[in-house]
C-alpha cells in the first residue's frame, strides 16, 4: 500500500538557479561499493512519490512522503541497511526516515535530456535495526519545485522515489557472497544502450544465484525494445516481460504500481559462469529514459579466505636469527580453511623458508604460532620481511580462495649491528716468577666505549662474556699465570652488545744485577743478588771468574746465591774469596736473550 502527502515549496527560483549552475553534471559509473561473505541474503523496500505514471498521464505534482512495510522472518538478522533516493532536479539531500533526519553521504548527479537528475545515498543501518519489521516512511523529500522547472513535466520525466536495500543474515541460509554496486548511469533515446561490468565476483556455484537492481523513471507504457540482459542473456520474470524490463514493478512484493521506479530481482543460475570473476549487464531502451542506481548480486560462494599478519620480530643481538609471532586468519570467508596451508617467507625478496598451518581454521577464526628464522647473510641489515600465505616453495597456491589478492603481509626489520670495534694491542707484564704477571685492565675501560653511557665488563672467556657471568672484578691488578691469555670486553649499548677481545702477554724482563757483595753476614749485600732471575729464567747458569779469568763459582736456579765462597777452580772448595773485583757471565738460556749478560762484581769484607 502506498501513502502520499503533498508539500508545496516556495523555492522555485532557487531551484532554477541551482539547475543552471549544475547543468553540466555527468553520471557516476556503477561500481562495487560493499561485499558481504557469509550466510547473507537481501531484500529491498521502497516506494514512489508519483501519484501515477508520468506517461501517458499529464500531471505536475509530486508527494514528499510515502511509506512501505518491511517483513523479514523472525530469524533474519539485519546486518546493513542503505537508503537510496532519486528524482528530478539537482537534488534534495536531507530527508527524514520514520521522523529521523537522514543526510546524504554520497550524491550521484546526472545530466540527460538537457535536464538534471540525481540520486543520493545514506547508511541507515541503526534506524532499521532499531525498528525491525514494520512501516517505513520517508518524508520531506521535496521535489515539487524541481519538477516545475521547464522541461520535466513536458517530457514526462518528473519523478521521485526511495528504496532501502537491506542485507540480512540467517544461519539457515547457504553461504553466499553479496556484492553491492552503485553509482548513477542511464539509457535514453540519445544513448539507448548501456553496458555495466560487475567485478570481484567469485563464482563457485551457480545454485541460487540472483541479481537485483534499483532503477528509476521507467514507464510501463513505453515498451519499445526495452531489455535487461545479463552476460548477453535476456532476463525476465513473471512481472517483467521480455521487452518491458522497466515497468514500475516490485519483484519483492509483486506490485506493478511502483510508478516510475523499479525494484526487481532475477534468477541468473543459467547465465552465470563458474570461475569467471566478472559479468556484464546491459540495459537497452529505444525510447524510455531509465536510470540505474544499484545492482545487487548474490552468489552461492563457499570458500575460505586466508590472510596473515605477524608482530614485530624479536631480534637477537649480534645474530641473524629472529623469532616471529604470526597469525593466519580465515575471517572474511564462507568456508573452513583446511589444515596444512603453506606459508612462504622472504627477506628482501630472497626465499628463506616455507612452513604450514597445523589445523583447519573455521570461518571467522585464526591460528597463531611462532617460528624462528635465520636470515641469509646476503640480506642487508635493514630489510623487508614478507610472509605469503597459501604459497609453497615453488610459488604455487594450493587453495582456491574468495580473494586471491590478500595473502601477503610485510614489515620492515632492522638487525642490531655492533659499532666498529677498535683493535686493542696486547697488554704486557714482566714475569714475576712462575709465569705470573699483573695487569691493569682499566686502561681499556674508556677506550672501548662508543657512548659514555655504555656499560663495560671484562671476562676471561667469550662464553662468559655472552652469558654475562664470572666477570673480572680486580681490574687494576688482574693476575695472570698463562701467556698469552685472551680477555674479552663486553660493551653493553642501548639495544645490543658487542665483544672486543685482546691478549695479555707475560714476558721475561731483563734481570737487574746488584754487583756489590759484602760477605760479612751483616744482613746487607751478603750475597750476589740478581733481581728478576730466579723462578723466571729457570734454566739460567751463572759463572763467576777472578781477575785472572779463572772460574771460581758456578750456579743455577737450584743453587743458592753466591755468598763470596768459591766452588770451582784450584782453590780449596769452600774457601772465601779475597776482596776485589770479579767478573760474571750470566747465561739466561732464554730465546729472547741469546747473548749472555756480563759484568763486574765488587767483593768487600
């Protein structure tokens, strides 16, 4: 049932001026607006503002209010609701739906027959969800002043109307894909054929496929070679004869009194091409002026849709190994995603590895996991990490999906790289006996820092440095008993650390000879003392000669220091030598000291 009221307008002059300023508006191509995948279907409710068809009747009045009822099943759940309204003139873009103000968010102008026409769009989901089944009334759609402008009534294109496209969900429905295409295009005497391409169609099964549309200004009395074709096939149904597709009908209610607008739906099972992502529709009219705003396709479409994402990887310091937490999704899908779907990993386009999902993923669910990757040395420190789901090591996908173009996810990753470390010279210490040396390690504490805030620790093994265990504490007097010994400096920076090695070397320094001997047992200089000799040059041999060149004493590391008594020569063993000057030869028997050390000894009482 239709309900009308007429509201007069005093804005005729304003509308004429607006019409003149917009006389060169053109159409906007009908294209994909929204897609729904799941257990969805659609219906359309709407009504005309015309009291009769404007052809053959002559009238120049139009209502600004009309109503229509929505009757969904109790188990139908309203997902989305979009209202479209259209008419003569440049447009009224603020109306009311059940008393609530609705403002157009998208406008579609068109200029044909030397006149302006329009369509408008708004999302009214909240209103329709709150109202549910019942009467819907559009009011304050004011077109009276517009149709009074010259041309509309005389050429019988004075019209107005509205329609609400409702997408609803029901768990008893098969899994479908619904595509909503909108815009504003037209056919007329000057352009009697229009072809639209419907993209992004995923045709898995033709069972239950249907096509609906919202069109404006068709006349049931103008049936001059008027066709609506899908993929080249003529579409028709019980209320839309073959040569009169745009005839003021509503396929959803069976009404033929939807004056100068059409809300029609057709079965396209026999005309849809499985596997073809596109289809064409064609409007043909040799006389009637027809505008099309909205096309809705429904396809039985049970397929998964694999997508993937991952978190910023965990970077190991001074390592090309990274740990990645990833998630494979099957959200915008209509079927379960099987198990063992491959995921290939690339770094700057270089193949790294392939792994697979573990379980089947239901519709709307996901599977998360962790993978450890070793990035090839050929990849730069800053690189793009790419995961591609449903692609195996041979770049082949194994699963047909709703969308084959959303399988890739990437992030920029940077390794923590250590600064260039200085090359540290070996620290050297004299042998203090038995191979022991004392070192001051603090001299390198500041040298290795790249930043004053760096933390520096010293370790006796690389493993200890990596694990930060057993740090050296006595840095100023570190004792070593092996030569060479390697020491490792760990420098902790803000994000990472690096390790700088250097060596400790213990050398046998030249001994120091004290050449005064007072063999009187007074506790001072009683023996011939050579500092830095014993337990250092363990293979030394010391020879002492008198002034005539005779050997009077010989000793090694196993004998006591010479105390002024002879142990060699013609003198009686054990005789104390007379005061005077003696000559020594010290054989160190060390590779660094091939030449013997020689000198004089002064002996007094």
